[in-house]
C-alpha cells in the first residue's frame, strides 16, 4: 500500500481525498497556490508545498512544480481529483516515467477516452449504442452538410477534446451549421488546443444518465448503479441523484450492462464513469467515458455503500476488488446540490469574495463536502463550486424534503450562492414528479 499520496488539486475534492487517505492510514501532501494559502486542504494534509501563484496555469496545471513537490516529499502516488490535470494523458505519462503512481487509468486509456470522437468509433465497434453522427473529424463544410442531411437536423457540433460542457453548438439549419462549424473549431482550438470537431444528432429533451464503474487490474469490473444528471445549466450539472427517477428495472439493468461493456471494451482499470443520453422512449446512447472521479460521486457512494475514492486508491495500489457485483446492495435515494458562489439572479455571475457568516447543515442523512468556512475568501481564479450538499432518505420524495430542510439550514453570507435556486428546483412540480430532461433549467431561467 502507498505510504504517502500527493493531492494535485484544491477545494472540496482535495479534502475528500485527504479524508479517504487518513482512513486508509496513508500520509498526505497538499499542494497549493499562493491564493490558497489559507485553504482547509493545506491545514488537513500532513505536509504542504506551495507550487506557484494563483493562476491555475502557473500552479495546479503546472506539471514541473507538481512533480517536484512529489519528489521532494517522497510521495509515491498522485491523486489528480477532477478538473486540472485529471484527464491529461501527458501528465499521467510523466508520472509513469518518474515512477510516481498516477491514481487513475493508464495514459493510453486516458488518451483514447479523451478523444470523444475516437471513443465513439471504438464503442460502435463494440456494439454499444452511440448517437448517429460523423465517424471522425469534420474538416470541411461539405462534409458537415452531408452528414447533417443524412442524420437530419437539429445536430450538435462537439469538440473532440471538449469537456466541462464547453465546445458544443447546436444547429437547426444548414446556415446555422456552417456558421457554427467555424466558431466551434475556433473555440475548441482556443480552449482545448485542438480544432477537431465531430457531429451528432441533437437528441431532443434527453436525460443524462451515467453509470459508475470500478475495475481492478485483475479483470474484475463492477458497476455501482446509475446517476441522473439531467439538471444542468448550459451543459453543466447542478443537481444529481441516484437512482435515476422512473427508470424501468429492465432499462436500468441494460444501461448498467452497457456501462460494463464500455469499460471492458477499453480494458478499463480504476474508477470511471460511462455517460449516456436517454430519449423519452428510454433508448440510450453512449456519449463519453470520464476517466476520473466525478463531482457527483457521493450520491453513488451513499446508495451503493461503497467509498469510491478509497477503492480508486486501492485499485491504483494493485489490490483486487474485495467485493463482487452481487455484494452491492442498493438502498434508498440520494440527491446532491452543487453550491456555487454564483448569483442566480444575475445570470449566475461568479460571486467571489469573503464568506462573512458560515454555518453548514447537519442532522440525519446529511453530508456536506465543502472547503468553505467562516472568514474564507473565495479566490477569483478557480471554479465557483464551494461545496456539495448531499442527502439520503428512503424514497425520492423524502430525500427532496430532507434536501429542502438542509438548504434552509445552510447559512452562507457575504457572497451569493446557488442555494435559493436549488430551492426553486426542488419545489417544482415537474421535478418532484420525476418529469424532467436536460432542458429543465432553461424553463426556470431565461436561458436559451
Ligand atoms: P462534456 O464532456 O463537456 O461534459 P458531454 O458530451 O458529456 O460533454 O455532454 C454534456 C451535455 O451536453 C450532456 O449531458 C447533454 O446535456 C448535452 N449534450 C451532449 N450531446 C448531446 C446530443 N447529441 N444531444 C443533446 N444534448 C447533448
């Protein structure tokens, strides 16, 4: 087993990983930027190393600083969390060549899954349903028009290297397609360093359902059920839950089996997530595989009774999974709300600054994963998520009630947060009835 792990991340996920390490008896090294000097992850870790100024490019994304920090502290492994370097194949390769274990799949797997267009091709070959669309990179307008005419409008143009809900555009007509093609390529190039794009049929009113996978290096692959992540604003998740409401048991079984098939097809080893879109007739299609821990992993931990981060670390240490599929017993319903420092009344504008008053909710079935505290100053450099509120109850309606109660208890003053917006979602009759899709939020806001 590892004796010491460096966490190449910040915020709530750094805390989450430190907690798992402590319980496994592993020492931890925090890295931090100058803007995060007073962060909880620095306080909770056994050792800490400053890796540069506030800008992520000079700190959390700066590979040489992170590798040096691991070397001077004798960390044997690096946990990348999510975001930053978590899906950077080059970084994992450098770790491999420095004999530092990257906690995640091999660089080869990251590279293959990271090109979403290539991943589509591989899955088609394995008999996994994928959304009709192009077979690879779209280079010319003619190519784009030909494919769109074949599959029918609307279509969505997506950056092959895209992520985080960015680098996507919908086109309803030939004119909007030709316009969107060039702008998506330019945006993809600027954001992801590659202008490779592909085209998919735009699925109307889909749900986003994803399957959590654990796979060890001995060929044991299991799933921990599904999550519904349809509550999104501009393709970014805001609220997630498990199990997905209203899925017929046979559909649930099929989508989890498809998740296993995807993981086996790429010889996956680590914790990972297979994402699908589902139409209103319960047809589902593979969209991508995420090769890292995800923000929304706690809802699965709660209903499946498995600590996914501990398992991810054990798998990286070449341990065999200590349980089988039939040992996983799902119970109850879990919901997670992402608490972002954003102003929902002002187009979700980031609201950095100092938290003047902070009091987190508690009581039965409530979990708070957050690095926020009273007096904490939210730096302007990073993601606006300051925490996650997760609840468990026996049924979905009871879980909604519990979440409403916990949100009422959550006191955060000095900045704006998404708490009032979550209350709006939870009190909505369609949400409560489980009748929603990825367009739900735009019905509550004035978004396009
Ligand atoms: P990212 O890697 O940026 O998260 P995804 O490919 O996972 O991108 O898509 C993110 C979200 O965008 C999906 O959950 C869904 O809401 C929307 N989306 C993506 N592809 C389609 C599609 N073909 N039809 C409709 N919506 C889509």
